[in-house]
């Protein structure tokens, strides 16, 4: 063999050795990255419970809209105004309840009957209005791809991105939808009352644009159900399961003053629960045993697994449900106290099967509301008596006592409701959160 050939073979061997070393090094890095990913402690920093909207809901909403100039109580939220979307970017604002160093976002087509095309997504810290803080934006991908399709009935979890997210911060979540909901027979997965101003762009993909070209605003959340952060190892989730009183009806817009918001602030200020996040799984109009339309969501027994037990790092659930079963049953006999108690027992059994601690909250006063009756009041009292005295729940939170008028216990204090005698206002929600014994949440296990 010539000297030149020997030198060539030697160089080839060296190249192969180097390639092998690099491949081994890359494999080691990949293994290390996988181990780091496995050590992530994902917890929801914000979440909402999905419901659905059909094309018929658009027609019904238009027919139910009050005439122009009609007087209404300015302290109460206006009617739900559904919107259609065509080749537009949504910029949806969410308020965090937990800090973290990495983020991923969960989008949902859970009530859709056809696939949903996602043309792009983005997360950033909100500066103000529809503007995002410069330098804070991160493009969201799905298995490395900018676009994805969510099958009917499914959710889509984004890849994680590095972003320092504080607690008590506003995040702007962009979602570009290249298709259209106009005339679609597929229900839209939404949350019909956000009590938060969100933004709809002019046509086109405006994902990540610092100043969104806004065409309109909406007080709904569309296709967005959770923001997760890689949080402190001791972080845990508290789910607030309920109806409009948990959802925040009557609270001031854009202030995050629902009772779960207020409870989250109290928990974070307590050294022993400072890593808690409170996830609001309230849906206006929701019931324990039946449904009243898409926007009101499926009954609490049916949604409990998805909206409560499926939350990452879940440790506690607070249940405030049943007043709509009582009220909407007016005139038809309504559900008995025994049937509502059985529903609560079912929630308790399912939570305990997953080693989750579950607390019962007493139903708040509602005399004066348009669906109050003496019979309904008797049912409410019987359910509350059972919650307080049965010992079935792992603990009791007495929201009834927090907002009732001591002189008329069947009514809410006037300063705590916006005029409908049913829903608390921001002051009422703060009073509710203030009576919660934080020691309930200092437990590490049931």
C-alpha cells in the first residue's frame, strides 16, 4: 500500500472517530435534555372551564339582545355577544396565579365535531391593552411546527418555551385561525364570560406583533383552556369548581376580583402556601345534575374528571355548586335536597379515589333573585346543613355566613351584591375569600 493511501485511511479513521465522539456527545446531551424535561414540575398558572357555542346560539343571542338605548343595571355584565372568526388572530389575556420559568399552553377543540386548524400561536407578557412587552414574546410550536390541527374532541399542548412568568402577571396568548366559523356546523369551544377584555385582529396572521391591529374586542375566551408553568417543586393546584358565583359574575371587568382570584392572593401571601395556584373552573349557569345550554357547560358530575381531576399537580378541590339546580327547578319541583347531596357525595368519592382533598362550600343566600322560592330556600338550607355537619367533605368553607345579612339570613348583604340578590360583587367576592381558613391548604395529603 502506498504512503498516500495509508495517510488517507488514517485520516478517514480519525474522521470516523470524531464523528463517533460527536454522535455520542449529542446522544448524551439529548439524554440529559430528556432527564431535565422529566424533572419539570408542570402546574397550571391559569385555566378556565370549556363549554360550547353553536350557530343557533348566535341567532338566539341576536334575538335576545336588548333594543338600542334600553336601560340596564350598569353594575351587572351585559349580554353575552358571540362572534364569528375568519382568518383572524385572537389575542387573549389571562392573569397568572403562579410563577414559573418555562411555559406551555393548552388549546382545546373539545366540543368541536370537525378538526380545527391552528395557523400559529404565541405567548408574551402583556404591556397594556392589546400590546405586548417588548422582548417578552415567544413563538409557540407543536412538535417543532408552527401550525397544527386539533382533532374533534381533542386538546393540543404546545411545546415548552423559556419565559419568566411572575405570579399576578397578565399574559397575552395569540392564536391565529386561518379558517372560519361562519356557517360552521361544528360547535365552537369557548368560555362565554371571561370578565376580561380580549382582542380580535384585522384579517391575517398577526401572531407576535407587538401592537396588534385590533378590529374588535370580546369578553369571551376561545379555544384556550390552560397555561402551565414549570414551577417550584412544592407548587400545587387548587381547583375552584362552581357556577357563575365562582366564574365571577358581578365582579368588575379586567380587575381579577373573583373569589378564586382573591383566595389565590391570600394563599401566596401565606408562607406555608406561597406556591399555591387557584384555578377557576366556574361556568356561569352550571349545575350539578343537568344542563341549560352550551354556554352553561355540561353538568358538574360529567365535567369533574376533565375540569378538576385532570389538572396537573392537583391537591385540593373546592366545590360551590347547586344553587342553579335549585333556582332553575322553580315551578317544576326542582331537585330534592337528597338528590343534590348524592351528587356531592359522588364528587367526594371520585376526588378521594385520586387522593385529592375536597372541600365543600355552603350555598350563598339568594332571596330576592328572580328564581327564588320558599321551597328552593328550604332545599338550600338542607344542603348547607348537610355540608356543615355530615363530615363527608374534608373541610367546610362557609360562604353563606360570609355574605348573608345577619338580620335576614336568607338574603345577601346589600353592599355585597350588584342588585340581583344572587351574585356577589367584587366586595362580596373578597368577603368570601376572607373567611377561608388557609390552614385547610397547608395539608400535604388528605
